[in-house]
C-alpha cells in the first residue's frame, strides 16, 4: 500500500519555551511561511500559557494547534492540571502524550499514557503517542521489546475505527535534543516494526492509515531523507521548531515529497 494514503504531518514541540507574546510572534512567522499550503499537515504545540494567543494567530490558516500534555480526568480536584475539554475549547486539535521527557522527569507510565490517550480520543483530540528507546535499551538489544510495550500499552482499548485519529511518534531518546539523529535506515526499521505491530493488533488497512512521525534532532538538512522513508509520515520537531525558517524548511521538504 502506498504511503501517500497518509498525509504528512509536521508537528512542532515548543516545550517549555516562549511566553504568550513570543509564541504568537513565532506562530505568525510560521503561518506566514507555511500556512497557505494544504498538502502537508502542520501543527504547533506551545506551552499551555501560549495556546490562546497562538490559536488567534493561526485561525483560518493551515497551521493547527496542539498541546504538550493533558490530564486523564475530565475535571475535578487536580491542582495544576488541564483537561481535554479545556484544550478543545482553545481550538487544540492534537495533544502530545507520553513524551520521553514526561516519562523520565514525571515518571509517566504506559498505563497513565493510555488513560490520557483514551480520554483525548473521547474528547476529539488527536493524540500524538510518543515511544522510543534509550541508548542503553538499544545497545542491550531490548529496543523492539520496549517499543512494543509502549505501543501496546499506549493503545490498549483503542478501537479500530478510532485508530486513524492516533498519531505515533518514534523518538529514540538518545536522539532528542542531542544533535544525534537516527539514520534514515535506523528510523525506517523501527517505523516498519511499529506498522507491523499495528497490523497484528488491528489489520493491514487500519495500520496503513496511521501516521508514524520521526522525532529526534530532525532539521532541514536531514529531513528530506528521513521523510522519504516508506514508513515515515512526518516529524515531531523540538529544537528546530523554535526557528520559523528551519521549521518551514522541514515542512517544505515534506511538501516536495508529497507533490
Ligand atoms: C522532541 O523533544 O520531541 C524532539 C524531537 O526534540 P529535538 O528535535 O530537539 O530533538
């Protein structure tokens, strides 16, 4: 099945950077550069505090909005947390879940990520489920088992008809923010393994519709080759998403491949 049944998605993870005014400025630049094309999906994921300002800027453009996290419960006594409904209210379409920084610093487990993912889908948010191995896990040969556990754990209870609203991001932990990128072949190997896993869990048709993004020091220089791989359907971009021109160049690489 051709990869072009899937629309490329380039998502920017701004992490804990930029206040609301700075976020709006960056979003303005991004929307100006790539907000008019429709071949490739583009989304930016600012901090919660910038969502409203960025939503106003990207309204009416082809740049959509995502959050970086959410709570699994709908409402209640969870001081400091934000619900799926609150994110929808601010026009979020996506939510990043299970990012390795949340797994590492906030000890998020697959079960917690799964609970959030099910809530996100119920709330009409498209989850971007992050999975990836550490260097130690890769070197010990446990990589595919780790990925399997994270994919199966994260997707538990997701029905076949909801699967296409899930985006998976393969982000080798050793490549995040380090400047070290998986080679296109290394990334493709894991992406293909994830798609095979999805085929086993669902079926070939359902697996073929899921977008699997690569994340880990993706930049304009390496994006064309990574995005050309059969099972790489976009990128989750950290550092390079904070520079409008670099982010736009990555989108441009995807547009070229999709044209
Ligand atoms: C990320 O944290 O999702 C990421 C891919 O970061 P970077 O692009 O900076 O490696």
